[in-house]
């Protein structure tokens, strides 16, 4: 059955199983004391089991939905503090080293909440905090008590490193999934661009070859209709009529090829939003959402990729809302998340946002960003679909 569980799920179940096993010696030491040892007061026993249950509750909370981003909110850090204090309270109230075992369990979750060196310092100090229990309460010499604490610290460090490697593997897998999603979206966009280019090439060939030749044929048939007489003139007029009908059909075919040569941006964006780890993306876009210019479609795709990447790496968000809409002759991308936010001055120097601004500015687009601490991150990008030069040139058809 374990083969079907993720490594984070196994980590959680193993920690809860170890925590449950600690209850056996805990109950035994409290209700079956050794001969000559006084049984603890009822109040102390109550606080002991409160601390034990608090540890289990905090561990259960902290190991929910472990992902590469980890848990960085203030209440998760507070839960880690309660977790550590509860483990130490178990040791002091039970006069045993069970707190060191519980700290070994906590070592599996610390890498998901703290940075590497902060986590190591936290782990070592928490294990050394049990030193007075071994020395003063259990009566071990100071050197032996120190060795006992360091021994548990070594076991805890092993679990810490194992959990740290598990998180790094999770980050690598999630980064691979994100890159695969971007690759699929780019592949779809390239396929759409190739289709548009081929339709454009065919329409130009029809325009340049058949259109011009049919126009010349129609003019010659019209002249022939004026210089012929009798039955021949009737056939020339029929041929002239057929030539004009054929020219009309070519014009319609060229127009249809040009009109259907738009890129469906919605089809390219959807792979980006599917199965993004640790983030639920809510995409609102019309289906289909056609963009005539492949280069502008590419800019919109890259901007959306950067929005998702920033939300995964920096925002600490659970949800991301993206809305793509057409407003007159421009496309608007509005995005906001429920992450930690931040001060506007801290966010603007980022290379990702600078790259988005440069891409949009190249085609006359604008990027607006706003963020507040605790209120998430908001972004609005606008990109004109038609430049002044394109408007001046006007539509082209078969002459």
C-alpha cells in the first residue's frame, strides 16, 4: 500500500505512528511507576497529556499538504513553536527522555518551515534543552547527559537531512512539471503559428497567381466579347461570366484563409494552468480567444507564464486568479493571488516583472502592479492588438 503513497504522505504517517507509540511508555511511566518512585500528582498528569496531545495536533496540522513551497505563514511558525515546547514539556513533566524522541519526529517537518541553517540551529538547541532532564532529574553525570542529548541530536539530524532531501526532490519534480506545462503551451503556440503561416502563404499564392491571372483573363474576355459576333460572342460572354465567378470565389477563399488564420490563445494558455503543484489556478478566458498576430500571442503567453512562476516561487499563494479578455483593440490580462503580498518597492526590481514590462512595451503594452502585505499580489497587463502602422496600411485583398 505504501507504494501508492507520496513520500510526503509517508513522512506524515510515519511521524504520527511514532507519536502514537510514545504514548505507551508515557502511560506506563505515569500509571505503573517503579517501586519507590512517587506517583505524580493528578494536575501534573493532566498537563503532561495536554502537552502530548498538543504535540500530535500541531504535527498533524503542520504536515498537511506538504509541498515545495513549504509552510511560511506566521501561524505555521507559531505551531512549530508550540510543537517544540510541547515536546520539551513532555520530557520535564514525565521526567523521561521521551521529549527527545518527539523532537526526532519534529525534525521531519522542520525543513518544510525553516531555512536550512535556521532549522539546524532550532533542532540542536531543542535537543540540548532536554539536557537538564538527564542531568538534574534522572541524575546522570553532566558528560553522560550531554552525550545522551547529542545522541538524540544525531538521530534527529539524520531525519532532518532525509526530510530536507525529500523537499528538494519535491521542488525538482514540481519545477519539472512547470517546465513541461510551459513546453506543451509553447508547442501548441508553435503549431498554431505554423498553421497561420501556412494559411497566409497559401492566401498570398492565390492572390498573386490566380487572382492576377483571372483578372487578366476576365479583361481579355471582355475585350473579346466586343470584337466577336454571332455564336462565338455568346460563348465568349459565358466564359467571361465564369471567369468573374471564379475570381469572386478566389477572393472569398483568400478572405476566409486570412480570417481563419488567427491563433487560439485559450488553447495555448490552458496547459499552463493544469496540474500546477501547490497552486490552484482559476483561468477565465473565452473559448476560442483568437489573436491574429503570432508575435503578440507569444508575448501574452510568456506574460502568463511569468505570472504563474512568480505566484509559485515568491507569493506563497494557494490560489491564483487569471482573467484574459478583449477590450476594444487590446487584450487585458488581470491576475491576483491570495499570497503574502509585500511592499511595492520590494517587488518592482524583480527580473521577471522587468522582462514582462519590456516584452509588452515592445508592442505598445503597459504593465501595472500593486501589492500590499497580507493582501496578495495584483497585476494588470494590456497589449494593443493593432499598432498605428497596421491601421495605416489597412486590409489587403485581391485586386
